[in-house]
């Protein structure tokens, strides 16, 4: 599934009381934040289609989660706990382990799966309006390599912990959304 379609489905899951955080959005905001000590480094990693160092991404997520915890109330938001749907993270095994050990333990990983051909076409379509410098064939192919080498071991890690729900995202957005809703409903049952 293109990151955009996955994000649309993820954002829709806020009806379950989740706060949706996008690791990519947080990184792009930080790279553009005036005075950021990480801005140029983040920009370079994104342009090269590689993964930003774990400590940077984890700190940005932790800060965003802390801010949301101060604002949210209601079902799923009590006693210093909350419901977070973190989009695009973890991308490496050290991020997965580090996040689980130092920030919070993942309850479930929703793995939206599709072929590289479908993903390439969706990303090139997104490129027409995204304005993102990393939405080009060369960088996308680098991201695919990085994904296969570094992110798939994360999926395998969480599979061994029985924490992966895989959804075929080749289908239409509405079908993927329904599958994601069923997955979350099952998590809370």
C-alpha cells in the first residue's frame, strides 16, 4: 500500500480513540524546523532513501506522545496510558527493541502488504502532488532495498511475538479500511 493510502486508513482509525503519529511527518517537520540540530542530517537520510538514526526518530516520537498524553482524555487515555497508532515506525530492529524498552511496548503491528510494482505506481502517482523530493524512481527503489533489508526483520521480530496483523493492501481503500477496523476491533475484544 502506498504510504499515503496507509496513512489515510491509519488516520481513519482515530475513531477507536487512537492518536495518529506519523514518524515521517515528524521527521520532515524537524528537518524544516529553524534551529534544528538534526535538520540537515534528516534531509540527507531522506534524500538517500535510508533510515534516520534510531535515537532521533524515537526522541521525536516520545516527545509527540508526551504532548498528546497531556491533551487527551477518555477511553484508553488514563493513568499515563494512551492509544497511539504510529505510522512508519519502527523501520529497523534496533528501533523496535529500543522503543519497546524505553518508550512503550507495542501491542500490535499492522502490516499493510502489497507488491513493489503496486507500491511504485502509487508512489509515482503521489509524486504528482506531494512536492516531496524523495518521491522519485531512484529514491523509491533505494527505499525498497532498505525496506527489504532492514524493515522486514522488524516484521519477523514481531511475528515471533504474535503481534503482527497482516492486511493485503492491494485492494481498494475501503476494503483495506474495513480489514483494519476488524483488526483493531479484534485487538480490543
